[in-house]
C-alpha cells in the first residue's frame, strides 16, 4: 500500500513493455487499435490532459505533473487520512465539480481536476484561516520558521488576513515527550503525521491524540515517553514547529544552514541524508528519500550522532608516546615515526610481523588506500572485523537488495536483532510483514524487534540454530526467499550462524542473502581489500598473533578492539603483546590510549568519498565541514606513508580522493560501475556486484546445555558505548546499561530481587551484573547487552569457544 | 489496586472473547474499570493495555475522547445540569447557581464527603422538559430548586438508592451470554464477500 502511494521513482509505467507483445502477433493484421494501457488513467488537470497512474492519488498525480496542491497531513510514505483538509480541490467524476480532498481520492478515467478554480482557492484559503485561528503567529521565535510548510503555505495559499479575533489556545510550553523530542502543543495543527508515523512506520504507538474537539492534543501516556528509536523522524515531518529535537533546538535558523547530500555511515543501511552546517559546525542531519534504501527515514542514532563529530574530545593532532605519555606532535614527526616503526619491523620480522585492523568506520577510499599499502608491503594479517561480525564469505553469496528483501515471498531472519543493529532495515522489513507482502520466519534465541511481526518466530538454544533450521526447513521453500543473516549472539562462535545459513541454503538453494553486518562501511572495507585471505589471517587471528607476541606493529584504522571485539580479554592481551600500536582515529578510545603513535583522522562529515551499504550499494559521503585541528582522512595518511616508505605504485600517486575513487572503479571487481560520473548526483547510489561463490564448509554444532548452567546471549542494543554514541551526549544517556536478563521464574529460582547483583561464572572469568527479570527470555538463557556501562559481561566471552555457558550465583 | 480485581478480570476475559479483535473490547473494559474504581486510573489503563495487547497511549487516547470516562475521583453521584438554550431560557442558570450554593462547591468539582459532583452539561435531548439535569446519567425533568434540594436529601438518606446506583454502574444486571446462544462475529479478515445484509453480486468472470 505505502509504495503504491509514493512517488515511486523507479517503477516505470508498464507502457515500455507494450512494443514486444504487440508486434509479434499482430503485425500481419491491418493496424489494430492499440490496446489502451490499463495502468494509465487519462485525466484532465487544470484543463490539461495528463496521464495518471492507476490507483494514484489526485494529489500525487498532480504533483508529478508539476501542479502543487497545498497540504499538511498527506505524506507520500504514509497512508492518507484526510485530516487537515488543506488539499481541497474541485473534482468532477461525472456528477459536476465538487470539492474533494485530493489526498483521499484516487484518479479515475475522464476525471476533471481543477486545483486553481475560484472555489478551490476559497476553500484552501479558508482552511489556512481556520488553522491560524489557533496556531500562534510566533514564527520569529519558532524553530520551524523559514522551513515551515504552514508558514510557506500561508503565504502561497492563504487569505492574507484573518477574521478570527478570539483568544488562541494556550498550553504549557514545551513539554518533553521523550529525551530527544519536545512538543509545543499550541502549534500543533493535528495533522496526525507524527502519530501515524509512530503507529504505521515505526510500530511504536507511544504517542496518540488525546481529548477531543478543541482540546485535542498529541500526548504520551503519563511516565511512558515516546522512547522510539525513530522519534527524530516525527520532528522532520511535523509540518509546523510543534515538535522540536533537543539536539538542534534553537541552534540555527534555516537560512543560516548550508547543506550537502551524503550517506549515513553509523550503520551499514546507508540512509541517504543531508548534512547541514552553520559556521563550519554540523548542526543537523535530515533524512532524504532514497527509494531503494531509507524512504526518507533515519534512526535517532544516525540522526543525532553528529554531536560526536563536534565533540571537544576529538583527536585534533597527531601524538606519539614519550616519557610523558602521548604528546602532541607535528604530522611530519608522527608520520616519520610511523614509517620508521613499519620499516624496522619489516626489516626484523618481515610483513608477517605487521597487522592492519579496521576500516569499517571509514570510506571505501580509506579502506582501499590502506589495503593497497598493505598489499605493497606484503601484509597478510588484515581484517575489517575482529570476531564481531560474520566471515567475509557471506559477501560472496547471491546477494539480495533491501528492496528484494522487502518484497520477498519469505524473509528468513537469522541472527541479528535488526531493530537494534540496522534500524531502518527494520522499518523496511517490518513494513513488508505488516502489509502482508512477505512471510517472516525468524530463528533467534531471544525475542527481537521483529518477533511480534513474524509469521513464525522460532526460538532455539543458543548455538543450536542449525538444528532449528533443519527442523523447520518446510518454512523455507519458495521462489523469492531472502535470508537476512547477522550476528545475533556475540557470546557464541560465528560458525554457528554460518552453519545455520548453510542449512538454509541447503534447504532452498535459490534463496538470496542479505548480510546484516552492522558497522557503517564494513561491506565496503571488506570488498575493496580489507578482507582477510584466509581464517589464519583474519581479525581474531591477528589479535591472537599480537597476543602471542608475534606482531611487531598493529595498525588500527578507526578500530577499538578493546571495545569492539567481543573477546575483550584477547583484545587486551593483543594490545599488550603487540610491540608497537599505531592508531588512526577520531576520538580517544581505550585502544588509542594504549597506542604508541596516534594519527588524527578526519571524521564523518569532514571527508568526502564513498561508502558501501549492506546490499553493496555505493553512494557518496560529503565533506561538509573542515576537519578538526589538523586531522586528515585515512586514505591520505596511507598515501603519505607510502611515499615515506618509498613504495611506488598507485597508492603513492594519488592527489585527491577522486583519484582513489577512480582507482577503486578500475581495480576492484564488481565496482567497475562506480565511476565518478555515475555517482555524481545519483541519490540512490550505484549497486556493485559480487561474484557468487559457494560457502566454504563450516561445522557448527554446539553441545546441548547442561541443566545447571545458563547459556549466555550477548546482543547489541542501538545505544551502547561505541565511540559515536558515547561522544554524543544526547543519545549516550539512552544506553540501557549492563544487566543480566533472565526469565522471571529463573530469577525466582535464584531467590534474588529484580535489580540485585548476580555473579556470572564462566570458564575463564566471572562478571557481576544487575539481574533484570524479563519474561521474553527463555528459561535457561541469560541475555546481556553488549558494551554497556556498569558491567563486564564481555570478559566471559571466549572467541575460541562455540558457546558460553555460565553458572549464576547470588552475590 | 486499581487494576481489575480477580472477579472483574474474569468478566473482562469473557468480554474480550466476544470480539474477533481484542482491541475492540476497550470501551466495555473501560466501563468495567470505572465501575470498579469510580473513575479510570492510570494503573487501570496500563492493565487494559496489557490485556488487549495495545499500548497505554492508545488506551488513554481512546478513553479521553469520551466525556463519561472520568480520570479523577468524582462523587458517588455526578449531577449534570444542562446549560444549553431551552434550559438556559427556563432557569438553568439559576438552578446551577442554587446547586453550587446548596453543595458549597463550584461546577466541575466534588463535595468534600465525596458524595456529589456537579458539572455543566450541553443539551440532554429533553428540551421540552427544560430545565433538565441528570444524576448519574438518569434524567430529571423540569427541575425546580425545591426539587433539587429534595433530591439531594433523598440521595443523602439513601431513599433513592434503589433508583440511582452509584457512579460507574451501567446496569445492575451483568450481561450474560450462554455459550449456546452466543452468535459471535466473524474476523474482519475472514470476510471475503459483501456483508450479509447487502446483496452484493461479485462478478468473477
Ligand atoms: S505535532 Fe506536528 S506532526 Fe504531530 S499532529 Fe501536531 S502538527 Fe502534526
Ligand atoms: S539506520 Fe543506520 S544508516 Fe540509517 S540513520 Fe540509522 S544508523 Fe544511519
Ligand atoms: S493533505 Fe489532504 S486532507 Fe490533509
Ligand atoms: S437544552 Fe437542556 S435538554 Fe436540550
């Protein structure tokens, strides 16, 4: 439904197909009347013949033919409700001209539409006058002023003056409806956009119209805030200044803002956005409607984590370790030191004494330049992941696009809770399930955001997903089945998920795969050269080599293994075991603190280039503001090091980021379409391809849990201590904090009160966490969020073990 | 405390079972909880949300649309005095004034003993009998100030308790539908043809 109503940019009307079918059979006959295309509806718009599409709303057809009809409640990505009546136009369907809300009526053959008649104009002016009976005229102090549909349409379609002299409504100003969003009720025009969004798009019905008549207002339930991961969208679509977002409120006027289109890289969905800044400071991101990706929506993490770019804590200058600890230095000194360290280690231990980890937080260009440098030096220890994702072989499967997933006959969810990890992908797939386009079959050991929309949500013991898949193989049949596979449990080996994926593909070899890897550009980094050659040289192997003292130099590209690698113990030992650590990063992290050389990297919004989303779609990111301090992009650092290390090759030869982008198109298989020309102005990006390769065999098969233990599931929440969130004060406070979630009966069996501390005893460590009684957790399972303040559940994770079983004791 | 009692919970489940979609039982359940507590409490709304698998925001959104659901404590007897045209012409203003004097409270508030709440109301659809008022939604016609005093005295003494049950009581007999008499309703999703009462010919040719 929702896609029918939209300005679907890519579905061409069917007339293109006509030629073939007609020619073949009917060429012999004498000039047959051409069959009228059933998908085209001829209507008259303001005296002009236009071709509308079958089922198209009058307002959408008019807009597609350059006739703007004023409106407030209509939104192309949501169902029409006809709340505001601003879109009244005259429509004749054979019974004479009548005023009709153009967002509620679909075109019909021979319909006559007049959007500019005297009557239509009077109706539109009357509606504006009525809305302004209560709406305050406080545009000069309203955040929306300058970009406000009400203000703009009062000018373009309003009467210019009002007959109302009555007192307007007054309300307490403003009331917070969540930690991020504030509501000025007297400005609300009751268009139902925010409430419809919460219900229809996000599925978080936490705001609702309350009261009635003149008292009607948008409200939450007392003490139950609008804590949706998508709340920022309501601010963007509110057609007046009733909803404002805490991080942007009163920071700028629209006419002070300059903007550039870009792509969000806070996760690998790659939502299209505009980056808006004033005085060289990023102030806001807004979602842009990319039909194959985000439909205009963003999640709150992606929307508000620009605060991290502006953070006072940014690493502004390079640093080297001296006796006083890490001290600021010049770039030439720092690069010189880095080149020296690399040269020494090459001389002493050869390229196998160097490891390069990371790249998933940067651009394709960053990762490509570093991969080229690593190639030139012969470095094989490299990876963009470190046991936190899935083996790079998932990218070599027959890959689905988001659109294909959202229109599949069956969507199979394996692993990740995409509401927490890939929020806007969650919106797309939720829509597919809610609108009954797709059956949703989920395999998970805990309830996920999608569970309530699933046709079948199958719970399995952590580690035993292959068994569950094999038992349910009849659910996986069908022609266009898409498997969305991610890493749901960081406390079990990725092999278990891969074995389950292999089982799905064995049951239905035609199924396509959408890899739900989370980190911003992980797909890009792995595709352009940061993928390990084999298991012996992947991220975990690199960390193990470092921990065993086999690495002289560990280079971290925006990577913080201590926080990002599930096995923190291994990461800590690796950081201690590597003789030298070179960290290229934007913010101080636990890992940069242990580095010997820190090179200040440009952050998102400060550097241009391209990024690759989880479907392999490459789109541009823009350098809207200048870099912090003397920070520079990773690719430039790689190029400078290449020169210092006397490497001749393309990498030492690039002068601008465009050169690197062009080199990627020339050299990376599947990226040949990603030319600068193709990217320029292409909002939807360019889809790359991968040569399908069968999955290498994996053996999963964790043991059954013994009944005295609990089996640990460590999953990600949207907000955690990852650097982008932790450095953004508005969202950092939304992290839920550590906890051990247990079924209420298991809590009772332990004899502890909700919130009391319990001790989780694993094979190699123990962790103390507050217990949370949670009926959605299966008995015998303990679920804990990853990387949260207030607990160290990560200590229990052993990257070499297939699952993590723990004993739980009362403290 | 203001969640449904076990007895009322059993009634609630019985009501929910009558609807093809749980959510449809919201209004009857709001009445049930108002009957239990005299008004609709936040806890009660949370409880209904749980029972109906909707959010508390949806419950409050629906409930606050209706005048007859109260969200603060009201008196055992809620007196609505019509203030619309016919009644206003025939002394509704004076009647209200008298009521406020007699009970010592302003319209919209409740007496300290929790017995009476007075409210100004719109037309009660009995204009020929003006001025009118309702006590717990039972009509009283051509009300004089003496009638009003008498009514208050009778309500206080309990003389009218047979006629006027306390606020929140919809009817004294709970509806009971024996299983063999239960008609039920089809799930809207299962309805493929036109409703039975509209003779629609579906032409599938
Ligand atoms: S707050 Fe804004 S979006 Fe929500 S109903 Fe009011 S005007 Fe519409
Ligand atoms: S879903 Fe991902 S890409 Fe989209 S706004 Fe959120 S973090 Fe950014
Ligand atoms: S836009 Fe059509 S009624 Fe609001
Ligand atoms: S005006 Fe009072 S009942 Fe109609």
